[in-house]
C-alpha cells in the first residue's frame, strides 16, 4: 500500500512554472539564446533560472553587470516568453487539482509577470486564480519570502496556516523562509528538502472540511 501524508491548511499558495504548468521547453529556448549571446554555458545557466525572476538570475550569472541592464534584459525576455507558448502543457494532475480548489482559499505566487502568467495558464488550459502575486507586486524575487507572505496576507491567513506548492530550490527556500510547509512537485524539488515530495499533482487529493480546513491527502 502506498504511504499517505496528511497536511491540514487554511489556504494554498501555488507556484506556476514547474508546479502547475510545464513550461520547461520555452524557458530553455529563451535562456539558452540569452546565455549564448553573453558567452555563458547554457547548461550552467539553466541550473539557476528556475523559480527566480529573470533579473535575479542574471545577477547571479553576471554579478558585475549593472542592475539596470539586467532589468532591461528581463523585460525583453519576458516579452519573448509571453509570445512563445509552444510546448506549454499542464503538469499531470493539475487540471483536476485546480478544479478541486474552485471556491477554496488559494493564490498564485509566481515569478512571472501578469502577462506571462495569463499566457501560460491559458495555454495549459488552467483557470487563473482570482488572488495572485505576480512579479510586478513584489520588490524581491524568490528565494525571498515576500511573495508568499503577500499571498497569505491577501487571503487573510497566517503563514503557518498556509501550504506552498513549489518545484524549484528558490521557491522551496522562499516558502520555508515564510514559515510555511512546502509540497515539492517534480524532479527539481526532490533534493531541496520540502516537507513532502510528489512526482506530480495526481498524487494530491484535496478535501474541504466543514470548518473550512483544507485537508491534503498526499500519496507517496
């Protein structure tokens, strides 16, 4: 019999890329081009792009470069990624997971801006959460916890009563720094010590209890 972990929460905070939506094909196309144009090893660059806003990734890869140039390049890359949705698909289990959350407290907390989030959620056929914290609404990128703390505040719940769903090292670090439990989704998440790990969202069942508690049944 597969083992089942049960987590109780008042609200869920959901990353997008790698957690709800598989956008790896687009991310790799865009960032490989950028890395090659700047004389960087694309494989090394791809190790740090996931979960962060673009300017934060650039600051890691080119630490001597002016911040203004990173933000300018970030705007250009966001435009490229928003226009390119080829290969963007839902993570297995994501459609049923999002359907089960309809009307329940949840928020999208993503390093994408509003336009990119809309494009990818639409391409994947997933409903856009009413409450969302996108790149424009935070001053610091993941792994800073600001986005998750804002998401919890928007939903009116204490950080300790929220569960984060994340796929990347930066996102898992941000969730833990916010004082939240973290469900790690997919292969990138497994090595970064989330509270519990799943291969995809098909392993998660949501039960809404009469008192408003969200009970997560997570099969290993």
